[in-house]
C-alpha cells in the first residue's frame, strides 16, 4: 500500500506551468508544459468532473458506474483570468485553477472554501504493471468529517480512517477489517455546515486516507487508470447524496413482496425440509414472503441445474409454495464447474466466453464444485448469453428471484482469494487485466442476471440480490453486508453498514439477521430482528454449520417478540413502499444517519446508533445484552414515543425504556404513518381500509403515500396513487389536507385516521366543508375517524 509519506518521494511526478487553456462548450482544458491535461466538465451548476491525463493522452472515456439517464444542464458558465489563476464560475460555484501547479480550489460564490488541493494531482509510474499510480491529496478543513464509502465495517464518521476498495470475500470479518465486499469510492465531506461529495470513478484498487497519516490532509489514489473524480456541492448533505445517486442511478420499483420478510439458510434441503419450514411459518402465524435455496439445491453445485434426488419436481414444489404465499429465491454463483458433460460449461467453452490468463489458457479457480472457469461478464455477448440461461429456472421451473453470491469473484485456497491479476477481460471493448476489472466483475454479473430475470419474470418485476458491487450496482440489484457473525458487535456493525450503504446510493440493503457465522442466543436474535425489520432488505440468513435460526428456534418468548416485529414490518409496508418510491424518484436514502437528517447539529456528527427510517420514524437498536433500555440521542424537534405516546423534545440524549420486547421507536410529530392490516404474505388480505396513524404537531408537517398494483409496470403509465398530506396543528384545531395524483384506484375505500397526541377534546369535525355527526365517526370512544379516501380537507376542532 502506498502511504501518504511516500507522496513526497522523488518518484512522484507533478504538473508544471499551464501553457494552454481552452474552452469547448461545457468543458475546459488546461495543458501543462510537461504534458498533463486537466479536463474540467460542468455537468450541473453544482456537479463538476475533474479528469487528468499524462503525456497528453486521455484513456478512453468509459465507465460502468455512470447512469445513462443522469441529469445534465446548468444556468451559465463564466471564465476569468488573472496573472496567477484561471477562474471558472457556475451559478453555484467558483473554481480556481493555479497556473503554476494546476492545483484546484473550489469555493461558493460568497468565497467560502469548500474543497481545495494540497499537493493536488500527482502520479508515479508503475514499473511492474505499466501505467501510473494516480494520486490526489486535499486539505482537510477545520473539524471536517467524512461519511459514505459503502459497506465499511467501521465508525459512521470516517475521520482518522484509512480504507481500501478491492472487492473481497471476507468470511466472518471483524470491526475495521479492510477490504470488504463492495467498492463504492464515494464520500461526503462536512465542515462549517457545508457538505460536498467526491466520487473517484476508478475501478482499480483505490485507497482513501481521511486524515489518518497527516491530520490536516485527506487523499485518495488508485493502482492504475486515470485520476477521474466527480465533485458534488450541497451545501446540504441531502443534495450531495441525491446528486451522486442521480449520477450513478437508481433501480426500478421492486415487487412489494421483495420488501416483506425473507427466510434463508445455507442450506434448506431436501424438498421436505423446505416444505416443513413453509408450513411452520403459516402454522405459527409468522409472516413471510420468500424462502431461499442456497447452493445445495444444485446438482453437484452446477449452476442452472437441480439435484433431482433432493428436489425431484422443482416446478411442482415452487408452485405449491406459491399457493401458500411463498416466493422461491435461488442462488447462482459465477464459477462454472469444469465438466465437459455439463451443458453450461460446454456452451461457454465452445463460444469462448470464459476469462483467460495473459498467455491464453482459460483461467481456473476452485469454488464449491471444485475447479471452475469464470464467464467474462465484461463482454456484452457473454452477459446476453448469461441472461438467457435463466429461462430454465424462471420460465420453466417457476423461480421468482435470483441471488448472486461469491461474485467478487471469490476463489478458494489461494492467498489473493480471487482471480490472478493477469486474467484478461473484454471490459466492453476496452481490453484489460483483472487489476482493472476485478471491482466491477460482480456488478457485471448481476447486471446480466438482472436482465435475464427481468425478461423471464415479465410481466412481473424482477428482484435480484448481489454480494459484490461497484458504484452504480444499485441500478440492477439489492444487496446485503456479507458473511457477518452472530455477535453483539456485528449487530452494531450491521446497523452502521446499512446506514452507510444508504448514504452511498445503495439503499436496498440489509444484513444477515442474527449473523451468518456462529449461533446467536435468543436475546441477540430478537434484538437483531427488531433492528432488521427497519432495514430496506429484511432477511434471516445463516450458516448450516451453526444450528437453526428460524424465528421459532429459541423459546416461546423470543418467538412471540419476533412475530410481533415482523407483523410491524408488514403493517408498515405502505410506508416502506413510499420510501422506495422517494429513493428512486429523488435519490433520497431510505435510511438516514442523524448527521444526514440534521447536519447543523454537531451532536449528530459522530452518532452511529440512531437512524431515521424514511423521513418520520426514528429507530435506535438495543446493541448489548441484558438491557432494559438505553440512552439515545433524539434529534431536534418533537417526537412521539411509539410505545407510550409520550411527546418529547429533541436535541438531547435521553434514557428510553426498552425491555426485551421493545426497542426505542419515535415518530416525528406531524407525521401520518400509513399502515396495512397484518397479513401472512403480500396479497393475502384484500385491503378494505388503510390506517393513517396521525401524530399531532403544533405546526405543519408533510406526509406522502405512494401505492400501485404492487407488481407489474402499469405504474410507469400513470397507474399509481400518490397522496400528499399536509397537517397543520393549532391549539384547538387540526387541519389535514390531501392532494392526489395518478389514476390507480386502490382496493380500499376509506381511511381510518387514528389521532395520536391530540391535546384537545373533539367537539366538531368537517370533511370537505361538510359537518359530520360525532356519533357517526368516532369508534369505541377513541380519537379515530373513518373518512372517504378521496377527502380533500379534514378539519377537527376542540
């Protein structure tokens, strides 16, 4: 690893005096006397791209990370020149480029420095592999904090940390262990209440030092490729994250069942065991939408095959599971068993689709089936072939979704844990070695999988999961945090990792609830479920080596707690679905760290435990044994305790009671939280009424409810229901206004409005300016009102 101290050694080369400056539409080019070119592109008023070439030569401009649909456009560009600097202005930013050194400073139009180069761009020739190690060092501003970077198993605030992006299979990883399963080289910097972001789009192994070696410097570098990074200006974190997510893309809406509870294990087999698991869920009335089949469903671990002794009739089994409300999800790995009698291997061999070593032989590595070869998913022809392979599993057997694992790619019994670095890849017409393609290999595998699943589940929507990922993988897949461990520390890590993934553009994420390796006790499992039901992807998964980990595997008390919280998940499905809609529409993270929620409050900058689920539910997991409560930080504003109804003022730490059957949950005052009735699986119950839990606020708050047919693509043709609610609370009055959009007609006809924390006794109600008899609308003496779902105004007075 290159250290920051080495940046000062003589081997580093630096840009010299700028000798040429020119503008081309939205691009500016600065050329130095020693052949360095800086290409500055204005993508948006607050989004810039910095790309550096050495020896007058740019590499081909190609990236897997960038969404083809990302936003472009700006108000104006203005340039000026002084004796020492070039000045570029947008309507939001001022970029100063030093003529003598090519160093860059970015400030706002009031002159406040947002980000500035220290040594700036420099490079060093790589004598072993060719090309350059490219480097960038920046000044760390006073009290600057850093966030993001994907699934890193460390503190939410990266200040003082050094990390590496090299997608790696890390079984039973530990706190602060590097690297892990994903390479998302995007971070958010925050100082002086100014947030900005940097995305270093380089698929080689990349390294980031956040004031670790030198306390006033942050730097990033790559083992090859170009210095090519994007800069995003806030000044709010929400704008930074939204702009990055727009650049790298969002997925389409998943089917609603994908947001339900899922049960998995390595492995459920034979068929009788799968059926036993399904039957027990329904017998115990524990909601569940999906059961997963790990590698043991295959014939000798050969992908796209079935073990006919364990699963003699997969189509029948999957059909019978579906009749009982279960979707079947199967695993597919990238390693294809070396076996000339195996049709997938034979096809790939005949079509020359496998990755090869530098001197020509097919690359081989040991995985579960033994010696395997690996398709080159960076070849578009291979991706198309791979997508077609799913026809048998999905169209013929009835599988509903696919789970890609081991796609780092993981190779057993070699020190590197992956393919040799001299392995060759097509890289979509830009041939390269595994040094460049490694970090995007899993992304391109799941891209091919996504297109195959999408084709063969049509007219339904696809659901795909991946372990390995590069920036932009969220366009194709959900993810989880890999092979964690059943410990309290890993519950804490899972909480941080999912928050971090959400801030890094990859919101559809979760962890192996309960831990993959080793065995949790009932208390740890219950506490993990309590947190996991608030994660966008909600799945129990465990190793077959360490005992059972189903909801009923511990004792009756734990089973009851687990059922209670999974039922809460199903009640909140319309809230989660709306969260997902906001994520794909606006780039809003589904989970929000406290610093994202309120960056102006310095108390949030180092918080790790508390998070916002969506915009209005505050959650704080219990992360130690024998706890009957905990201290937690409640952000500024007023919040309703979900369990007790107590209204508390935020902006301070509080002790919150939470025995084994509860965790701290608070609802933002003014929120209107939509809830479905409990169902055992999505689609079991016809929705005859939707509940709106309405939490009083002295002031104004907005809430949103998005619904559609829960699957299929009619929502893209306007067949959706979008309801925006505006709540205005006064001392003796509560007004709720509804604004509707979309042509989808929901199956229910009424709302049950539960008024929580109302400070006055109801004496008068008007719906759409018509008075309502209190005896007709109040139920059981509670503050509950039934109204037509299409009301426009509900006025309640004391």
